[in-house]
């Protein structure tokens, strides 16, 4: 099981994979032409002669036994060419001594505070491939890419978590706010925002919204992740990403961000070299993330490691067969959780 950058040969498998994603996952186009454009953008972003300018999109696939089971992405910087909107939730407190009443109110301000941030996105695993640590590997491999290609990215990283929607894909928050200004279904507005945001600046209210005036159902989902996104949110929190009172403008899903250098994997990643002899295939110990850091051969997998002298490690022969790594190869290793909670296979 490895994670690697997408190649042109993955197009057919990606189109098939996208067919299993629901309509609200707008970053997974179901048309061959749409997916081909995503792949071409990713290939151009990693081209050897690329002048890095922040417009790069890095697309990764999870492969196991030759089968493509998942996809994830990194957007180098957002908001460079078109606004990147979120709501900032703030609080005001008002008191009337005469009435002996205090009122605490939440205000939601339309902002562009994440302009220039790196964004994690497009995390999707085929239903048949879920479990077994695959989603964890696919998500955390992106931090290994940030660690090994640090000069390509700015100071901060952001992840927008999918907000709570009902069984039919409807959003109580959208119905209470967005629909009143756009007369669009939630899914239609979300899809449109991937290619055009002018309608947001044209029609969205520029004055703060009093969250406490919204219907209770809409208030209840502000910052509440979709059940399918809750494990991903917990995983990102393990790495040090936090919510700083920002939510998505469509479904009020929470936004998690951090300084890239403070992310646990980036902060603790270290460079090693592969020993001349493999370790035993029954090697025990916590699973570690291991990456080939070279752009042209970037690959991430998980395995226990045997520490050698100096900066050397040994890996089981089965891992070497899967990755093609040989003695002397420079690798990067990191514990995928804090030291007191090492990565497991669950």
C-alpha cells in the first residue's frame, strides 16, 4: 500500500473512482474531460522546469496491489486569482444593568483571511477500500509532501471540513442563509463556486449576520462536521490543526488551520538512509510513515522500522519489493502521531 503522485496512466481509474463519490464532492469531476484537466494540472505542477508560483495543485493516489483505491490533493495557495471566502465567527456581549440582562451574540463576517494559505482537499477512498489504515495513510501522506517539499509552500495550511448535511444532501445552514440570496440549491451553489466566485461577492450579504437570529436547526450545524468527515477532522487535530472560529460559507463546516512548521509530522520528520540489509518481515513496533523525498519518485508507505547505526534504518523485504527502494536510498521518516500515541494499523 503506497501513496504517490498521480500519473497520466491513472486517468481511467480516477474517472471510475469518481463515480463512487457523491455529487457534493465537487473536486471529483465525473466526466473524463473534467478529470483529465485535473490530472494535467497536477502533472504540470510537478514538472522539472516548473517555476513555482503558488498556483500548483498536487494530486496523490493510493495504490494497493496495482489497484487505485483513493485520491487526495494539496492546493499550494488559494485566493491568488479569485477571492477565497469564509465566515469568521466572533462574539459580542451586551449588558443592561437596569434590566439585569446580559446577551451574548455570535456574528458571522464574510472574510478572505485564508488568502495565500495552502489547502488540503479532495480526500476520497473507494467504499471497497475503506478501513485498514488506508484513509489515514492517504491523508497523512500530504504532510510528508509538505515536509519534503517545504520550499514550495507558504507559512500556513488549511483544511475545510465538510459541513453537516441531511440524508438528501440538504444543508440547514444554506437554507437559512445562502438560499435567501441566491435562489439556488445547496449542491448547485457549491458546484458553481468551484469555477466562479463572482456571484458570491455580487449577492452575499457584506454586513455581519447575527447567528442567533437564524433558525435553531441552522445554528446547530455551525462548525459541525458531517459524520463522514469527523474521523478526518480528528486526524488533523492530532497533527495540531485547530479551528480558530472560521467556517465554510455554504454549509458552515469548520475550518482547521496551523503553521506548517508546527504540524507534528512536518516538525518531527527526519532524513535517514536505507541500510544494506533488509529487516525481518515479522518486524514489530509502531508503524511509521516513510517517504522517498525526491519529487520525481515521491512515494509514501507505512511500516515498522529497525533503527541502525547513525542515520540508517532497515525495512522489511516486503516493503522494499513494493516501493522499489534499495540500499543507500535517502528517505524521510515520521511518526504519524505524537510520541505518546504511535500510529497503529487500525
